[in-house]
């Protein structure tokens, strides 16, 4: 399983700058990946609830830091 998403856009006063963003996903195990995603979003839901957040959220509403098992300090150490 897998897939690709390609998004294009333009910027500039006269829309003269063209941009392309590509995301690609190739999976060895779709069930394992799906389980990991469900666990990550359950973790995010718990963390947001602990902060008092309530209501419906989409995947776009969830900050990536909520998804990781690492805390903010570890994420900064590892990725910055």
C-alpha cells in the first residue's frame, strides 16, 4: 500500500513563482502503519484532553508534537 500527494501553488505579485510539494508513502505493512497512526492520535487526544481541549478535531488540527511519544525537549534535541 502507499500513495502520493502532489500540491502546486504560485506566489508573487504577478504569481510568477511556481511551487510543488510532494508527499509519498510506501508501506511494508499497512496494518502495522494503521495501528501506529491510531496509537499516535489516541496519544494526541489524551494529551489535548489533559490540557482541557475539547471538541471535534481533524488531523489538520492536531499539532505534530502531540503525535510523538517523545516529549518536546527530546523532539527538539533529536530534530533541531
